[in-house]
C-alpha cells in the first residue's frame, strides 16, 4: 500500500490542497496526518473540517501541540504562535475543537508508528534535532519505522541492532530503501510552514511493500496563503516567513 504522510499543516489551505492533489496524482492509497492542523495559518475551520472528512474516509490522524493548545491554556508558545492560537480558538466551533481534543497521541499499525513529536515522551513535544534525540525515540518503540513531524524540516535517522545511528537529509523525489535490519525515524517536513529554506509544501510517500520512502514537495500559491494571514490580522511575520521557507 502507498501511504501519503503529511505533518504540520498549520491551517494553510492552499498548501494542504496542493499536497493532497499531488499525493493522489502519485497514487496514494492511504493518508496519514501527523498533527498540527491549526496554528499560524488563516484557515483552521477548512483544514479541520477537511481532516474530519478524511478520517471518516479512513485516514489516520494524531494530535499535535498546536491542536492541543486550542483546548488547553497549559501549552506554552512564542508570542506570535500564541496570538494565532487565541485567534484560532475563536474560529473553531465545539465539534471542531472536540475532534482535535480526541485525536490520539500515537497510532501504531503493523510495524509503523505515527506520532507528532517523537515516541519516548510524545506528550512533552520534544524536537528531534540530532541523532541523540532520534535514538531516544527509536529506543522507546519496537516499530520498524516511526513517522513524526514537529520540527518542520525533513530528515531520516536509523539505528542498527548495535545501536549505531545514522542520519541524513533526504533528497526530494529520490526513493530511500528503509532496510529491515534497522529501525528508522522519518521526520517529515511541513505542509503549511516549511523551515528548510524551500517554501514549497512538503509531504512523503511510503510504500509498505517495498519499504521505500520518498520525500516530495508541492508548489502552491504562497501569496494567497500569506494574504489570508494578513487579511485576518494575524502577525505579519507568519505571512512573511512562508515565502522564505523558514
């Protein structure tokens, strides 16, 4: 089965639409959504409603820290993110907020683990920035492949049976074989707010039969997404950063 994996949509309708279209054009049979559906962007209602529909059709979805922050004031964020979350709270209705609150922290299925941040303490929202961070996540699970997001920059980590770690940044549209003799942590780039210098939306495809992962990019109307942010009175930096991919 060909999985399309998305993370950190962040209420960016234009980016999410572009990724869904690209994934379907490439033959995706199952969708996996790694959280942070809201925050930063200006279309949280559309993104949440679309996600609800996708889950009803069989997509897998987990909760991100921005999703949790909509329903909990205990989550701490930087000033601009906090402004966006408070604005988002006023846009979502009770059913939309309940959907986000009831999303699982992790989903495991046939050797695959899906989580927003990482597997060792998913509720603490740790960032995977190094092989040390990746090792903590991999040690915490027996899954062959863990998929996560949160950091908005794509990366691949692996651990051998002797706990030797490797890491690299995957190239766009170049399949990578995830060997059975190692555990893997696939860190997804962001759909709605990439931070790796490339403004195009990011997602990945994973073939469950061949165990190949391909990191993909989807160009989208960045100006339209930025315009929506500005038109809704959200911090201008949240709009400006989209064109910079950071």
